[in-house]
């Protein structure tokens, strides 16, 4: 080695060593941070952020306890008025605003996480519908008079705060329930996983093998509406937005998953924006969730680091809340819901509080 070049080479090696040590130090500091799972709240404009209560799940847990921790809250839903529900493996829980804690609402059924879990709150009735495993139940708002309506239910699909929702059973039979009146409509292909009858359009849209189809109310005149690519998520979501035929789903383009707004009248597609899927404790990707206030003017959605609104009039996406808040760092948002009056947003995420 040339003695004259030894000095600069040694200096470069020393500089690289110092940089490496600093990076390791930063990573170690990041790993030492304890992120804890919280129910959070903010106003619809993203202001007035607060922690409501800690969920008894921590991302620092691993192994057996991480895989089988039944207390992990995987979904949050707003009901009527101030009602706020959390879905866990062992039941549905109602948030007590005075005690700032979760209390039992419905237990004793199989609520293990599935993409087809469903909760429906019709605007004009003081009752709730919910799907647990393959059964559909109905209760009064206070959780009393629980009754099982259907067995062998594959999926339920509806529009939040609207009276109508659709029930697909394992045989492919689709039924429409509207204000307590049940109407059989069609027998759909056996590969159908979700379906909805759009009353104004007088058409059924159904999802089968990653493609959306449109047909008449009796199942005739089937047309391909939109063919999607297989996603990182094992079950594609389907969210009707209005009775005129507009719905939201996701599709992957290259390596980017995007939310799409599709109009079933003409098959037109609007790109809402890209999404990063959150993960459950056992590292499975969670389907995205769309939340809609009663007036239906905006859609709330989220990825792992932020909350967003999509304005259905201007067709613009705007961030509501991002991962960095004063004295807090947020990550892995797993569920979010907007109140029926559109004033408050509640969500689950992991939070690190700076000292």
C-alpha cells in the first residue's frame, strides 16, 4: 500500500465506523421505545387529539401470547349517538365514556377476526345487526333481546346508517333486508364472496374471484364490471357508498395498493389514493376500512400511519391526521371510524409517548 494514501483511507474507514455506530445507536433507541395500543380520538379536522384508554395489548409482546391474545381489538365501529363499539376475538365491547374503559356488550360467540365481520346500524331503528362467524344476530340498542336471524351466512354488505343491507348465504342465495322486510332476490355463482343490491340502479353487484360483476335483480344479464389483480390481502373488501351504484374496493398496481371508487352504472373508476395495509398481532394484513358519516359527503379511510378524508363532491383526498403529534408518535393504525354526526373520529393505533 502507498504510505501517502494510508491516511485518507484510514480517515474514511473511521468516518464510516462512526456513522455505523450512530445508526446502531438510533436503532437500539427505537427498539427500546415501548409502543402501546390505545383508543384515540380527534375532531373531524384532525385537531384536539387525545388518548381515551389503553387497550390491554402491547406490540412488545411476542410468541405465543402475541398469536393468541384474545383481547386485541381489531375493529372499531360507531353506532347511534355516542355508542362506540370494539370487536375482539371474545366479543363486542361498548366504550364507557364516563369511566373511559370498555365494558361487555355481547359475549359467548365466535368473533375471531375475519374480513367479513359486519356491524349494521340502521338510522331509523333502535337496533343493531351483527355477524359473528357464520351467524347473523339482531339486538336492541342496549344489547337486550338478542336473537339469531340466520345461519350459514357468508357475508353481509350494507351502507352505514341506511335501512337496507344484503345477506349472502353459503348456497349463493342473496337476500335484501330493508326496515325489517326481507326479499329474496337471486341465486349467485358459488364463488361469490360479497354482494349488494343497489336499489336506485336496480342492479346487483357481486364479487367473485377478484372480479366484480353486475346483473339484474333476478341474477340474469351478468356483465363483467371490473377485474382486479390478486392483492396482498387474502380477502378483498367491498364498500357500497350510495344506492345509485357507487362502491369502494382496492386493487394493486405494480407493488402499490390503491383504493378505487367504482360507479356500477358505467364502470368508471376513480383513484382515491394509495394505501399501506396495517397488520394484526400475528402479522396478517388487515383489509382496509371505509367509514361514512350520516350525510355521506365524505369517506374516512386510513393506512398504517395516517387518517384521510375523500370528498365525494370534489373527488379530492386530504390528510386529517398524520403519525407525528405533539409529545406522541403514532404507528400501525388498524381501525378508524367517524361518528354518525361527522364530528369525531376514533381509531386504534400504537402510541409512543415522549418523556
